[in-house]
C-alpha cells in the first residue's frame, strides 16, 4: 500500500497532483461528464421527434412571446 504524504502542500503542488490525476484518468473523467450531456441530448431528441414545441430559456414557448 502506498504511504500517504500528510503534510501541508503549496498551491502549485496541489494543482500538479490534480492535473496529474486528470491526465492519468482522462477517459474516466470524460465519461463522467458525458453521461449527463448524453441524457440531455436524448431528452431533446425525444422532444423533437415526439412533436413537442421547443422551449425557450425561461420555459415559455417561442410562439407565446410577444415582440
């Protein structure tokens, strides 16, 4: 088992360890961030194919807006 380095570390050391972890497990982190985006894409495509009207940022239908 690896020994733990329990000492205060500088900001540079913390960032170095963080990015080393990200680089060594890039595919895992990419997959974790892709799952919610794929869910949103699936819901949007289902909405498009089922004929539901697209919603604006505030939830109002575009044809209901006055302008």
